């Protein structure tokens, strides 16, 4: 991801946030899911939290790239308009 392709960064930010929420739901339902899958609840909860946290960090990073790209594009539009 680069600031030149900030639109894609925004899409990644949205998708990673949706997926992070899904892993958060899985973490919340760890007791029920662990019983179904025959695994320990704490192991499943920790595993789901790791995925949630990775996606949350992806969201933050992509959002920062989008913001920087958006600011650059806004400055370009401003200076193009001021030069006319």
C-alpha cells in the first residue's frame, strides 16, 4: 500500500475492520465453539484474539496510509486551483 493508491488502502481498512469484528465475535463465543470443536476454551480465545489484533493493526495502518494519501490529493487539488 502506498499513498498514491490511497483508495485501495481505504478498502483494506474497511475489510480488515469487518474481519476483526468477526474474530472478536468468535472470541466472545469461545466457550460454545470450543465445546463444539473439542478444544480448550482459553486456547481458542487466545487464537481468535491474535487474529483480531492483527486485523486491528492492519486496519490502523491502512487508515493512516489512506489519510496521508487523501491529504496529498487535497493539497494537489488546492494548488492546482490556486494556480489558475
